C-alpha cells in the first residue's frame, strides 16, 4: 500500500547541540538566521521559510559527542540558493568569518554549484544553487525565442503547443517545427 503523502515540504528541522549558547551564536550571529522563539533548552531560527529548532544537550547526550554523517540518520542539510551572486557572497562571508568550508564546489551529478560547511558541533550544511526550475525553463524558452535557438528549449517529448495562428500540434519535433515557422 502506498500512502502518497500530500505535503508542502519540510515544516521544520530539529538539531541537537552540545552547547546551546554556542549554537545560538553560530546560527543567529554568524549565519544571521532570525531567532523567532527561545526557551532555556531550545531556540527556533528561520532558514528561509523553514523553521530550524536547535536543542541543547540532553542527559542522554554522550559527553563529547560529535555529528557523524556516516551514521544512520542525518547526512547533511542543504539550503537552497536562487542566485549565483548570493552563493558567491555567502562562500566569501563564510571564509571571512573563519567558518571552515569547501569554498565554491561543483556537483557534477546535479550540475550545480554549492558551498559546504559545518556548524560548531560538526553538523554538515550546504548552501546549494537551486533556482526556481519552472522560472528557469520559462527563461530558457524566452531566450530561445529571442535568439532563434529553439532547439535549446527543454521541451518534454509529449509537449503540446496551441496558438491562435496555427492548429494545435503535439510532440517535440512538431512543436519545434511550428515555432520555427512562427518565428520567421
């Protein structure tokens, strides 16, 4: 049986820290996440639209414990970045703040740049280029229309195109042919 959750995404993320005051200084001070709620054993910061809760150590937290991305559970957290200039600014700011990081790195699988860094407990984070894909496709489509390079439009194989100037057409090749004819 498939449950098929209908979700808007991650509501919040909760991390455990060995030193709550140090973690607050890192997330609220160094990274500049707004702190929106705070008690003696937890604070909640906003990472964009996602609530990030950080809890202090528990009596069951082993002394000297450190994050390990190779244990079962959390590997890393990746925050999305919509603009290259912001990615470059953050990479430079992490370096200026002496937060150890990878510097700007390229992910060959997803073809995106990112910078990876760790919080004071060693929890792995990435600031990852994740532009709005729908907007990116529209921009590529408009650029292709402007330049006449319609073969660069990322059409789905079963695309359908309707225009008041021509009958509806289906299929990538037929749509490319219709748009080429219209662009003349």
